[in-house]
C-alpha cells in the first residue's frame, strides 16, 4: 500500500494507487485534482451529494471503485439542442466551407 507521503507522481504509481483496496483523503484529493477541503465538505454528514466513504474513528477511507462511480455520476454531456451546441455546429459548418472567393459571372459589354 502506498503511504500518505508518497502520493502518485507517475502514471504507473497512479495505477498502483487505484489498485489498492482503500484510499485515504489525500489520495482522493489528488486523483480528483481538488483541495482536501473539497473532500471534507463532500464527506460531511448531511451533505446532499456525498462521496461514498467509510469513517473509521477520525479517518476517512474510500474504495477506488466507489470514487470512480461518483465521478462518472457527475459527467455532463452537452445537450444537442442547447444554444452552445448550436453555435458549435454553425462554426464547424462555416469552417468546413471553402475559403475560395466565388467566381463572378462575366458582365456583358454594352455596345457603344
């Protein structure tokens, strides 16, 4: 098991950390890329959207699978009919058009 002072520094260490049976607060904060205070708030009793955890005395422990499921439950996909999605679609359509100038039809010369 990885000690608290040895937080993951490489992808291989992160894989090892995620394979461990339980994670502590520092590990979860590092995995999520958030401050420890965020984890404390999400594990406070009565929070509406807590991160699944175990409270062992004054220590918090987390199962890696529970943390992963909690992260996935917060995934947001853009709505296809949202204003932002429409703007993105219009920009993509405009950028796919040719940037060549249109050829003008030749003008008929008037007889003088």
